C-alpha cells in the first residue's frame, strides 16, 4: 500500500529536522529548536508539492 501525501510530507519534515539537528551538533552550534510555525509551513509546502506531483501523474 502506498503512502499518502500527508504521510510522505510528515516523513520529509521529520528527516529535515533530524538533519538540521545533526548539522548543528557537528558544528557545535547551540540554538533554539525549530519553531512550530516553521514546521507547519514545511508540512504544508511538502504536502502541496506532493499533491501537485500526484495530480500530474494521474
């Protein structure tokens, strides 16, 4: 069973947050966590992009 656009968008955002955390740790940076509105914006952006790509292939 394929994943929905919502599931894929969520996985992409989680991967992006994890990658950002690793980069900060490798560069010994301290900083605030990603803000919730940024997470929501990323989810919306990836979801809309995936939906757009899906409608082009159907």
